C-alpha cells in the first residue's frame, strides 16, 4: 500500500471515529443490522476469493450505514490489495466516491460543533476536510483554505502534516 494511501486510510478512520458519534444515532437499528450483515457476507466472499461480489456488498454496507468506519476501512483495504484504489489519475474516482460522503459529514459536523460552541472540534473537522482535499482530490489550494478557516475558528488548532 502506498504511503499516500496509508495516510488517506488512516485519516479516514480517525475522522470517521469523530463523526460517527455525532451522526450514528440517526441510522435506524434495522439499517445498522442490515449493514453489519452485508459486511459479514462481504468478508465471507473475500475469504472465498469472490472479491467482486464482496466489494459490491461492502458498497451496500457503506450506503446502508455510512457512519460505520470499519466498512470504509475494509473497502479501502480490499481495493488497495486488488490494486484498484490508487490516488493516481484514472483510479482516483474510487477514492473520491469513498471520501465524498465523509467530506460532507465532516462539514456538517464542523458546523454543528461551531453552533454548539465547540470550536476545537469544529476546527479539527475542518482540518480533516483539508486532508481529504490534499490527498484525495489533490487540490492544495482548497486544502489550505480549510486550514485557514480552521485556524480562524480555533487559532490553537494543530495543522495537519
């Protein structure tokens, strides 16, 4: 797995752990159960060598419960093992699909944190959005803009590496 992909996967996991507690309660129990079932079925598919079917089931798990980080991590891991998830042009579409919902969730979380007066977590969520723009969308200008917004909200926010 490339260093950039490892950073992106690690960032995804961390940011989903932050967003998950904020939004997870909005997913109905049946949807959470269905997503867990799809994920378990996907793991069985992978162990039986049926990766294409497994990927379809993982995508369904993510769509059913987008706030469970383990489904996205499994997706990133399996796609990278298959050599199909690369942040280079041509295969970036897969990474963008995976991260687009995360970006939207982080933006919503940043707004909610700011509205509740939690500037530190709001700034942290914006810093994570900057990482998505830097490593996935490869748009350094927009990434810097999000870092600036985060620093305006919380001047003590740590800059992403």
